[in-house]
C-alpha cells in the first residue's frame, strides 16, 4: 500500500491495479470512497485498460487474428510498479509482459499519476507507445463513491448535480453491449436524484454529455464532492443493486455495440497512438 496525505485528506492506494482504495477527509471525518464490501461489489476504483466495458463474445480481431479479453481489460488485475514521489504524489507503472502479449499484441507503458492538493485528489492516465506500430487502446476510470446512509439520511436524499446538462440521453445496455436504443432523463435544475432503481438494468451510458463536472450532494448536510473530468468522450454512471455507492466513470472508449464487427481498428472510441507517441487524460475529486 501507498499512502498520500496532507493536512486536509489522506488517500490509500494499492499496487494491484494501481487502485485508489480510500480517500478520507480529515475535517469531515468521512471516507469519500466506497468501502469495497464484497457482498455488493468488492472493488473501489478499478483502472480500465486496454478496453472499456465488454467486447462482443469477449473476443476481438486484429490483423486477422482473434484475441480474448475480459470486460474492462487486464490492468485492474495486474501488479504495477510504484514510485512514491513525495507524501502527496505517487506514480504507478505497467508495461507489457509475456501474459499481456498473448491477449493484447502491443507494447505499451501505462502510468497512473496520483496527487493530492488541498482537499482534492487528481488521477492522470498516461499512455506511452514504445513500439514501432500504432498502439490501439481504450482507458477509463471507475471510481465508486460512498453514499452513506443511516436513520436520518437515505440514498434518495442524495443527488448528482451536472454543471452543464439540463437533460441526459443515455444508451441502454443489452447483454453487456451497447444497444442502439436511447432514453432521456429530464433533470430538475441540473440535478438527478439518486435511487437504487436507476441502476437495476445496469449502467447509464452517455455519449453526448456536456458536463465536465458532476457533484454528489445531499439534502441533509453540506458535505459532498465535485468530480471534474475533461476530454473524455464517454461516461458511465452505475451502482451495484441496492448498494450505497455510485460510480462516476469517465471513459476514452466504450463497450462494443450490439452490431460491432469485432475488428479492434473499427471499435468505437478506440484511441490510435502513433509510434513513440504519448497520451494523457485526468480527472479529479474535490471533497467538501
């Protein structure tokens, strides 16, 4: 485990999957991250790489050859090399190995850079292409935020506040793949009340979200967080059935559509990185 800490917050991270596992506010006494209760969902904030979501039949084609990958890829189950830069900053690194090359025929370097500043934590995904051919990949976040309940406050007392959207168009999930059918949610003053029923049919998947900040707030106290993200073309919101958390998921990549031809080069949202190139995206959590 690696710990980052300042006078406002403390974060813990593990080398397995470079996963953020807690984010505690010293002034509020809260852990803003889900506790990983395996009765509902035993993860905290998995890293999605080299795919986001599921691929059709768990297989894809590249240069005429078939490969198999599990949903969300393999990064979350691999050990990263970790470097603690300071009390408030750490970098985790994963590179290709014998096992990854069997299922993903690319040389790559994936870095996760975590940093805390004041009452905020930032996470940057940095992808480097050390090879001599184009690197095809997707990457995304899956942080699960606690929605604590007790006798005084229920899950329905919480809401998501979108800084730019007045309505949400989401795509349905059909057998882990993206359906072509959409539905619209009208927001109330940019806000969406959280209910467990929202996620009974899996995640809400967005391709046209305008917002670049979503806040988790409630009607009973003044505590919550602002989740800020930029240049992620896709977004998911999800919770396990009846669990007291909500995942806010910025994605550069998306699950296969139900009619996808399974060719990796034709995959929606796939990032193509030139040889010796580098790529970076970031999100941040501001606790209050």
